[in-house]
């Protein structure tokens, strides 16, 4: 979805333009960030940023801001602080709805402490149907989770039935068909965990036809006789012709992404982005799109396939009817591909991702609008846009974040023999150097001696440090940095959520990376099932490829208003200078629960 670009973001962009900083990566004004956010919507800021938003919020926004701040404290495992904030919520609640909202947050805190009995008592006293819609969705999810945990703990079926009722009720509050299907499947799965006797008894005693249908469906679905199951499902459809579960047997539709949300949050009155009109293009559903990727050879599994999957998934999620042709750059010469697509009606090119292939495509004189997944070298077509997933971008966003957080004297630490690390460090220094000349470089030469080498860095005059190193080196470097020096990392130092021991060793460091990499979602769960061995870099390629599709369909809207961003998997996306697709990372404190 699109949302408003923050005032601080624009300020820093103006301040640091000379550094060609990827400036929508600057930290956003926290107050602006929460203006269009629901109190129980997704959390996209750190607890520190939500605290600032709460402190600066108007009277009308204060209660919502306090809810967001308290929820972020719970997520970051700052439970004592969250307890104090919950007390403040209760004290500030002036209406019945606000009192119930405070109780919901209290229940969240209790469940975080594994105090599920107390959490259930809080939730059972809430009149959830009187809450705003998004509050209701949050309540139902939380109530399902709490009662599921109580069932697993006690094996008392009343908790599982309550969990089912909350989960099945959620179906009425989600709008996308794919989400409805997931809710329905989870509802049935909750019932199938009950033993046959309990399930049959519940079916007999229930009065509500909708619930009765759920119980009957679960009983049928538990059958191991496939033929009998098919027959009973046919009977079910006739018996319950309007039951929501019939959606599961209907053909799955391809649907657009959250169009209503986009309209609700698009700001009005912003100035247009200063961009050459020839850089813009229009893509319609049904247009021909060419995708250039290495689909065979050594880069296929780590680069080509995740990018292909990201593009196909985005098109499906949009409900797009675009005609996509994939060209294997490992088998066909780039100049041949350019000649083909230049004469077959292709309206957009996505890719390549390998830098030599990007340069080769530009050298071949491509005239068609393109979105590449790597930065070009030399001249590029005016209608070419690109994602920068490389180290230069990492250094720039780290510099902007450290400056935005108020630090004035950073140290940039890198491995002298690692070209990527040095590119990040140099980009950091070039960017921060446009603000002041206090930043210094402290390289180490040998990972085997990293601790002793880093000890020589001038930390006495530093207030912060940017570390561009492998996660193994970063762990040792972090341990050698004094505790009063804030440590910042980017994706080079992060291997994904499954490396908990390394994350724990980096506890307290601030990491900037794609929201997609740092958080979980149903889309990510589906992706990991398709590519179970995907490391964090493969995940980043998928995310950028997915975002390339949505960027193509939204480029003109983004150009029309400089305050607009597109919420992507890779971050908040906006139009940058000279064809750069700017993407704001998500900043988190490592070692905290997300």
C-alpha cells in the first residue's frame, strides 16, 4: 500500500542530496509515521521511535500512540516497561472502547509472560463487537492464540472450542479471498485436533447452523476414506448451500492487493517528484513483460529462481493478466534478447540482476522501460529504474540512520581485504562527510586477529559505530566496542531469523534490513515452503523482484506526490535520483523479540 513520506525524511533528503544518499532510507518522523496507522495495526518502528511518537503526539493521538508504544515494548521483550505502560493505558482510558483496548494490550503482555489463564480472563470480559474493525481482528487473533495455548496446557476442550469460535469469526473481518481461505482452514484444523467424541458431542449440541457446519466439515475431513469423504462433501454442499467453508472447494481467484487500503492512506496535496517525464511509463494489465534472469547455470538457484518466484507471486497477488515471458540470460546472449523484445510488443523489462548483464543490456541500446535488480554502470536509458542491493547502498543508509538518530562522531569499521566491506565503508564516509567531518575509518586486516585490531580504534572520541563485516566478525567486533558506543549493522552482518545464537551475541546492536527479512508473514511462510533452503540474500532477491512488479504499476502515482511511498517487502519505496528506486529499511534492535 502507499503511505505518506515523513517530513524528517524529506528534510534529510534535501540536506544530503549531494551525497547521492538513498534518502528515503532516512529515519522517518515517528509522529508522521503513526498518523494513518491503527492502534492495533502492524508495528513498523522500534520502541524508541514509538516512545518519541507518544511524547510528541497531540491529545487526540496520545492514547493510540501509547498503545503502539506499549505493544512495541512487549514485542521487544521489555516487559517491565510494558507493565508500567499498561498501567498508564488503564489510567488514561476515558471511554468503554479505550478501556477494552487497554485490557487487550494487558492480555497481550500476560500471554507474553505465559500467564494464559490471566490473559483469558481479561479477554473474556471484553465486548469485542463494539470495538473498531481492526481492533476486532486483533482481538480475535489474540483470543485464538491464548485459548489454543490453554488447550495445549490443560487439554480442556472448552479452550479449543473458544479458539475455534474466535478464528472462524475472523473470516467475517478479512476481505481478501486468500485470507478468508487461510482463516477457514485454520478453523477446521482447530476442530480436527479435538477427539472424535468431543467433536461429535459439540456437533450435536450446537444450535448455530454456521458453527454446526464447521463441526460437520471437520468430522468429514478427519475421515481416512477418500471416497466416502468426497461423497460426504457433496452432501455437505447441498445441506449448507451458503456456508463460508464452500469457499475452500471453489476455484481460487487471483485478486488485487489491498486497493481500499491504498485509497485510504494516499496523502493529498503533495508536490510532484522532480523527475524527467520520459522516465515514466504506463503498464496495463494484459501488456507484455519480459523478464531477464539466469534460469540455468550456477546462478539459477540462488538468483534466478527466487527472482522469478517473486515476480510471479507479485503478479498473482495483484490479479494481473500481464503476459510474462522469461528469458534465460545464461543461455541466450543479451543483445539477442534485446533484439527480440524490441520487436515483439514488449512494454516493460524486469531484470537483469547480474551487473555485467545490466551493462550489456544498456550497451545494446534498449529503448523499452526497464526495472533492473542491480545498479547500472555508465550511461543508462532515461526510462530505466533500478534497485540497489549492493554495499554502497548499505553504507549510505547506515550513515543516514546514524545521523538521524543524533550521533555526530561515528567510526566506520570494515575488513580491508573485503571489497564489498570497503565499498560500504567508503559510501558511509562519503555520505556522512556531507554533514560533518567527524567520522573516521578503522579497518581490520585479519579476521583471526579482529579483537586485538579493533581494540586500537579511537572509541574514546566516538559516539557510534557502523560495522560492515560478516556476522562472525561482527559478533567479535561488537564485543570489543565499549558499551557507550551505539553499534549499527546492515544486511551484510545478518543471516536471518533462524540464526538466533548469532543474533543473541549481537544483542543491543541496531540492524537495518528489509522488513521481509526481519519479520514473518503468511507470504514468507509460503515462500520458505517453496524454497526451504533460502538464505537471507535469496530472500532479499525475492523481495526486490516482488516489489519491482508493484513499483511498475505504481510509478506514476509515486511521481505525482513526493510524499508518497509504496509499502513493499524491501521497505518503503519511493522515486530517487537518477533512476534509483529508494527503499527504506526496517531498523530493529537485535536480541529483542520481534
